[in-house]
């Protein structure tokens, strides 16, 4: 089955971990991987789309299984066959997207596989959309910004503990689910569906309209391309917020909980990252936001 951009009839699956589809005009199956640097870069556009669509959009994460093992991994498009070759690609992603990335991971402690992290995401998914969203985000931050090897069981549990400490899911249940068969079975189904659709690149979005028609978007895209695709399905579905930059910045951080400056630069419509950082630091100084000490992440004050 071709995954070039096209109108297509796509099956629609509701599952645990999906956002509320009851009011949604468009539903999204998002094929991704916690170890995919382009998916991390795509957080900028993906978050903005959901913010501007609000309850008119629902979604479900599907794990693509980027790296089973380095013995079998081969990416001829980017000429990557070993961990050492992944670092330069991460550097390129950082340069192109502006998202913070620490490519030294691939020299210091390269992950042997992305499968353990994918299964962990499916375990978190069993607690619902809020839990899987929070856990997947922390996994991405841990590997992309903090140079932590998310192929390791202890790191997966540590990230779960950090997510649970924020009050976003049940750690004991996660530990039980991680050792159960269901998350692995769910991940295998994701792999089968990705193979059926011919999906080999991430991020890949399958956008379903309420009447079953859909569009497939493959790879990292600027926001205007993403917006054009979803507006083609449902005109007027995106509704940009109208508020002063300071209020929008606080509202956006409050919505997502943890935000980097590049994400705010997108939704504010700024072209200069320094300008965004000055705005954020002024909000920190006034006590409206908090900046973490170990990474350039901004939090709300609640």
C-alpha cells in the first residue's frame, strides 16, 4: 500500500491511549518512535496543531519500532548502519529544526534498540491518553536532551518514576503492565499495521476524517504543510489563538506542562529564538513560569 500523500480510505481504530474521539472532526494515527530524532523535532508542529484544533482533533500514538537491533538496522536514505553514524544525523536534525538535541549519546552510551522504549510506551498507554502523552514526552526529553539510554530497563523505570512524581500516572500499575504480555502484543500489532501500510519513516500521520476519508503525511513537515493537509479535510478546523505574546506563552506552557523555547517560537510566530528566550526569562523573573536547572525546559508555576 502506497504512503505517498493521497486521499485514501483508512480503517479507524479506537483504543486505550487515544484522546477523546467523541467530539473530534479528525482523528490521527501517529506512527512514531521514542528514539526518532525527527519525531522529537516534529513536537514543535504536532503540539501547535493540537493546540489550535483543541477538541476538534483526536489522536493515537502507534509505535514504529525504529531500531530492532544494530545487527539488522540499515537506513540507506541517510547512510546509517551503526550507532556512530547516528550522531551526525541528530546534529543535522538540530540544525534544521532548532530543537535541542545532544548527539553525544551515540558516542557515550548508544541505545542498542528502540523496542524496549516502544513497549514501555504501550504499557503507559494502558493508563490512558494523559499518561502515555506524559511518558512519551519524558522519554523523548531523556534521550534527546539528557543523553540517557532509553533502551535500558532502569532508565525506562526512572523516567516512569519522574512522570509519576508529576502526578500524571500510577507507577505501580506501570511496573505491572511493563512485565505483562499485553504491551508487547500491542506493540507487535503496531508493527504489523506499519508493515501493512508500508510505513518505514517517522513521523508518519494518518489523518482520518469523520466520514472515513483520509490523508497520509510522511516525514517531518513545516507547520503550514500540516495545517494545509488537515484544513483540506475539514476547512476551519484550526483556530489560532488571539492573545498577547506573554499570555499565549503562559497558556501554552500551562497546556503542555513542559515546553522548550523552540516550541513557543512556533506558536508565537517569532523568527528569532533569542526573542523568545528573552520573553520566557521575563516570565520566569515575574514568577509566572519556572525554568528547570538541568535543561532549558519551562514549566508552569502550579
